[in-house]
C-alpha cells in the first residue's frame, strides 16, 4: 500500500478523498494509540523519570530529585547482586533445558509416530495453566509429604522438602518452570520443523546423507530463525521470573531464590521505594537488551 | 551378485532404523509420562481424605474418595466470586483487545495517513520492552487515575500490549484490495467496510487471537496482584495464592482442589479449541 498520488514536497495529498482517509485512519488508530500511550509508552518514560527521584508515593509532587543516586546505590547494594546472581543461576538452569527439551520433543513428535495428536496435546497442555497453579502444584510435589522428595529420597536417603533447602530450592523452581514453559516453545519449533520443505530431505537422501548430516545441514539451518526467536524469548522471560519463586519459596530459604523481579516487587510494594524500584526495572531492561543483542549477533540472525 | 551385496549392506540400516524408532517411542512416551504425573497428582490429591494427604508414603491412587475439599472450597471460601471475577475480567479484556487491535490493524494496513509508518515502527519496537519494567510507573498511573481496585486497572495495561496489533497486521495485509475497492464504489463507508467486509474475513485470525488473550488474561498474575487489593475482587490466580497463606495451616487438599478448579475450564477449552491456540502461538513464532 504505497502512496498512489503525488503528494508534493511533504508527501501530503490534500484532495478531499485523502483528507477523509486521514481522518478515518487516525480515528481507527486512536483507541489503541491512546491506551498504549497511557499504559505502555507513557509509563516507560515515567519510570525513567521516577528512577532519578527519591519518589514519595503519597505526595509524588514532594519527591526529591537525586540524579543518579538510585543507580549508584544499586551498584553497591548486596541484595541486588544476590538477586542478580540468583536470577542468572535460574537462567542457566532453565534456558538450555527449555530450548533443547522443546527442540527434541518437537523433532520427535514430528516423526511419523503413533499417537501424535495425544503427544502434542500432552506437551502443549501446561501452556494453559496459570503460574499460580504451577507454583502451588509443584510446591506440593516438592514438599516434605510430596511425591518427588519421597522417590528421590529412596536413592539419596534425604527425603526432606526441596523448597526448604538452600541447594535444592532453585533447581525445584527451575524444574517446575521447564515443565510449564516447554509447551510454548515446543509448538513454535514443531511448526518450524513442519515448514521445512520435504524436498530438501529427499535431495539430501539422494546424496546419501546420514541422518546426523541431515540434522546438521538441513534441519538446523532451516529452523534458524524460529530457534533464535525461542532462545531470545526464553532468555528474556527467564530473566523476568517472578511468580514461581513468589509462590513456592517467597524468595527463601534466606534469600537464595530472590530474583531481580522479586527484589523489584518488594522494593516497590513492601519498602515503598518506588524510585529505587523503577531504577531496578531500568537496569533489568538494559541487561535484557544486552543479552538479546548478544544472542542475536552470536547466533547470526538475519531478519 | 551385485544385488546380493546390496541387500547385505542394506539390511543394517533397516535394523538401525527399527532400533532408532523404538528409542524415539520410548523417549517420547517416557517424557509424556513425566508430563502427566503432576496432573495426576493434582486430581488425585483433590479427592484424597486427609490422612492420605498427610501420609508419609505418597498415595498415587486414593483408596477412599472424598468430596470434602470441594465442599469446603465452595462453601467456606470466595472461590465462586473469584471465578466470576476472572471470567468477567478475561471477557472484557478480550473484547477490548479484539476491538482496538483490529481497528488499528485496519488503519495501518488499509488507510493512508501521515505518520502511520512511524506509529507502526514504534509498535514493533515496543516488543523489546519487557512488561515488568513498567510495573512501578503503571501502578502510579493507575492509582492517579483511580483505577486501583477497578477492573480497568487490569484491562488497560493488558490491552496496551503490541502483540495483537502485530499479529493482525500480518493478516490484514493479505486481504485483496479489490474487495474493498468494490465496496467503496458501492458507496460503503469506511466503518461499514470494516464491520461488514474486513472483520468477517478475519474471523479465524480474530478467534485465534481472542482465545489467546482470554487465556492470557485468565492466567495473568502480576497486574491483578498489584491492582486488585480487596479479596472480593481477586481473580482465581490471586485468590488461590492467598488461600495458601490465609487458611492458617496450609491444607494441601484444599490447595490442590483449588488448582483443579482454576485450571479445569481452560484445560477443557484447550482440548476443544487446541488448533486455534496452536495457530495463535505459531503466529507469534513466525511474525517476529
């Protein structure tokens, strides 16, 4: 839909028909634009602004401008570094498991297996569960009277609750998260695999390629962009983990499962330090932009 | 002679293939088994009598069945209210999102107006913004506008997301111009073209997006958690979590039963409408 009429220097066409089209165009766009301005783009700027203040939540007008002080405090705040460390640990535990797990399941289900529909239904189903159900369900599975410590305890001899353990609480949260979020990525990768033209495999077979070579030279390169999408979105959502630790451990034991977003949440809604919390949000944003850019260039995305 | 040697070398890959197939089946159904166990545990626990819930040896199969947890939940908590709140909130959000997103998608793809490319560029760019960094400022705006404890305090931040706009733009682009031209020559207004031609054509894309938004809102946790601060206004996800805290001693039977009630409607919808949902998820994977 490129411009059809010559609109002169500014590319603006002043005929009656096009003026009516403008009005209609703006009117149709307006509702979303207003909502997004108020609840997406406006807050983005307001958050940056707030991060330069010792924000007074009762009387915002009396907030004190403190420049970069919030960011400076953040850099020397041991609780922030602890939260960052915990978050990175969670990312390391979840991202490879989710990406590799959903890829293997997608490639497996794509084969000509019996019960394909059933398998797809099972692997996709956790997608419709709320994080509250995930948290409560796995909380119970990992509790001292739950299923997992009992059976794992038969081997290791320790059948205590995982969620009260400094070493096992985060892996428990990670396992629950993997179970929950493989679904979305599995469906995307299954669709991506189904979009690889079958003739490429036929051609490779004629050339006598082994199945490992077909995987390396056909499947992986053909699925590159969906794979990059899955890697980046999994990184971004793992960095923002909140609900699972909030429900399962409330950040404990100690602060061993307090993630960045949990720290942001408590800074804002428990300590009422809104300016500080806004600064945490911006630092997280910068981390995510850096991680996404790194992934994108490192994995060689091209669109 | 030559055919014999060929057969000899061929027989190996066939066996290997069979072995591999067996391995694939074992891995897939093994994984499926692991995926099903948590569901089984949730349903089984909701029917277990108390002594089996607390027993040191986990009971995978309840030997007695009780509806006690369901009775307690329905009559001694606000779960019915929370369910109604959740249905209401998910419905409002879905209607608002479908309406405003399809309007702007129509405008961005079919109408020519100054600045529309910039607007689209900004919407695409906003995908990079993680929702979480807006937590504090959106809460400030919502409280300034008096939207705390109002459904709109949840609906509007959710409707501001760019995903639906982006998904619909991909579809609206593919409608042939001729249909619209013909309608315009017949003297149809823009509004009438939109409601009588574009929207009916987009039924399946709108259904997929609508289902996705409904489930997404039903399940959303963070916005309802900070905006809805009275227990009579809670949605199911928030109510469930407070149930765990506020019952004094946490009753696993109650908690698992509440999890069953909160997820059943969506699991049933999922079984019936799975293909629409697959489509909505695929749209995200291919559009970005």
